C-alpha cells in the first residue's frame, strides 16, 4: 500500500533569522488580528506588509523609512510613526533591536574603555621614555623630538623614522593619538614633548608593570643558572695576598667594556652613552649636495659638477637642503641586521661648515630681488659656525651684468668683512668641484680622531669649545634641516626682525641689535610712548651699538624707524 505521506527530508533544519524590526512586526500583527476580528479586508493588506517586513534584513529607524518596502503605503507608515513616538515617550528612545525586543535604552551609561598602549609599541615607548627622563635629577621636564626618538627606539619594536614595507606609518605616528587623548603635551618650536597629569599616571603604571616583568625574568634566569651550575660564584675572602698575585686573572667582559668606553674626546666633553655620540672610526664624512644643484636650469652644466665629484672619488649624497648648497655630515657606519629587510637607521651629525654657491650672474640677480641679504641672514641663523661663500666668476661675465662690476665686487667684500663669511673665488664648475674635493679630504683628516656628540640647537650656548679645534658637539641633520625651513611658523620676534630688515639700510646685525633692546613691536611702541617730545623719539635708537666694531645705529636710521611706526598718515 503506497504511503500517503510525502518524501521525508533529511538533514539539519535551517534556523530562521530573527526579524531586525520586532516592534514594527508586533504592531502590524496586532493591527492584522484586530482587522480580522472585525472582518475587515485590511487584514490582507497588513499580512502583505508583514511578509515584506520579514524579508527585509536591516533595522528601520522610523516608519517613514519603511516606505521603501513593498505593500507599505503612507497610511501604514504614518500609523507606525505615531505608535513609535508613543513608545519613545513611555519607554525612552531605543538604540538597538533584537529578537527579544528592546536590548538597551539610550539613557543607559556605557562604560568607557581606558586607553592603554600595547607593549613595545610607539606610544608605549614614548610614554616610558618621557617618564624615565622626568625622574632623572636635573631633568628639563621635556624632550625634543630627536632625543625622544633616539631614547625610545630601544624599547620599541618598530622604527620611529622608517615605515614598514607597504605602510606609510612609523612608530612616531602614535604621538598624535597621545596628544589627542590628553596624555602628551606638545609646545614651542622646535617642538618640546612632555607628559600631562593623565600621561604621567599612565606612564607610572606602565613602568611599574615593566619592572615587574623584568624582576620575573631575572628570577627565572637566576633559577635556570643555579640548576645548570652556572650560578653566582662564591669567592673565598680568606685567601692571602700573595696567593692573589700568583693566580692568573682573566679580564672579564665588564672590564673590556669599561676600557672601550674610556675613549679620549677632542673637547673634554663627557660621553652620554652609545646613543649620544659617535666614536672615532665609527662614521664617514660625507658631502651633501642640494638637489637644486643637480637638476633644473642648465642641466648639462650642473651634471658636470656631479661627474667631476665622481671622477675625484668624493663620497657625496644628493638630498634636499633647506639652506645652503653644500654641507658635510658625519654618518654612522651601520651593518645590516640578520633577519631584517632594511639596515638600522644611521645617525647623521652636521659638521660646522656650509657652502652657498653663486655664479656671478646669479649673484647679480639675488642682489636685485633681495635674496642676497635674506640668504646671508638665514645662513647666520642656521646653527653652523663656519659659513662659506663660493663665487664662480666665469671669466669676464661680470662686465655684462645689470649691475656695475664694482657693485658686485663690493657685495663680495662686504660678505667677507662685514658678515664674517669665508669667501672663496673660483673660475668655473670644475674649480668648484676641486674645492669641494679638497675640503672633503681636509675634513676627513680633521675629524678622524674625534668623538662626536649630538647636541640640540636649543642648548647651543651651554657648551663652549675651542673654535680652532674641530667642533665635536654637533646638531643632527634632521634637526638642522627642519630648523632651516624657509616658511615655517615664526615667532613675533622673528617677524619683527624680518620687518625691520625691509627698511633700506638696516642689515641683519642692525636688526639684531634693535631686538636686543626691543624684542617686539609692542615693546618698541611702549618706549616711543614714554618719549616726551618727537625729537626724543626720533633719537631713541640712535645710540644702539651693532656689529663687531660696536658702531652707533645713527640718527638717520633711528628717525626712519620712528617715522615708520609712529606716523599716523601716509609717509611722505
């Protein structure tokens, strides 16, 4: 007898997904049942709407959004919105739905998760380094970017300067997160980084956990050493002095390290650890060439310089220099690390020599458009003590310039006598390359036995060295190039200095002398306001001394400055 039942379906029953809009489904079901009790045909409309709602997989915020569904008209959407508003007034606004109905109300307080950086991450290393620095006696209470990166690198797995392969972020990118979460404070220019109260509390916890882990590791190592028989050796203190002399004492590793650290320095400065200095033989003297000197303009002539340097066997590197055309750096020798794709980042310290190169036609153009004075002013303020002006005279080209040859020669002499630059005259590009070659070899010999220390530009006046000997306290290339940016944010004092230098007759030395007495426009105007008569105001700056010869600024320039800042109407 054939079975009346259909074929049996085997396998697991697929679970039904809950409706993401349980309230709307509940209300539509109630309206359908109510219409069915009264025998109204609207029950079929509500049933079609229920079927459409069950098929829709996303939550709806209000009834108006349900209009996109099939069988949902203006009437049903309006009813759903009214019931939703009543529900909000009675129960509060809903933030999420589930198969059981209300999951959580908006009024509920969600506990905020505390930010704790991952161990050996960039943020972790920055917080710990700043905390440890603040605990040192005589600490400044802040750190500059370069010294912070150098100190923090040893406790961070990622590099602070070189991004990982396929990424544009470094460990330093996490600093913005620390500032945003009010754990780190960034002030001044160049930037100074310090911990806030919240950051100090978090860093103290991290340091406590770090010490706990270190103690645990030390105990584990000590236990393993005792089990293997390599534990601490017990020394018999009852041995006679004669027996000590007869025994052969081998130097330990600690003795070797101490002997290696007793390296004489050329300026009597004490070392600050391996991260703070470069020992003799651990670095190369490299010539840095600004990329503008090799590209653009007369490319053939500029490439001739590169070819001459290569022919002379000079080690050089082409990069962007924000001031000057040539300078020399001491670059650390680094060895590739097994298992790492890239070698470690080498330290680079800038030697105290920088060259500004000018062809005679370029010199003429720079005098006419004002670049000549501005470039000399920036070279004086770049932090390097021995600027050099390299002038290519190019035969008789000076006789065919827009300015008289006597004016150009006077400008060159003023650069040497008044501004204190060393001026070197050459005839063409080949002689320029020869001079750069000779200077490179001279500096290699000069610094070959020197231990070089890294200093910050903020602390330039703290260390005094003999100017005749090679300077061993140098600034890093990164800090030098960042500090020499032309259009960086300027202080009120710097803007006032640039403003004064726009006045005809006021050089950098004269502007600096005025700034020593009146550092801002406001202080100068206050001094003018205290003058009783106009004649007294015009002579206010006349007795200010400037330059090496300590000459007076003079009544003419003093009157010009007074008229500029105190004349209410247009200047005549």
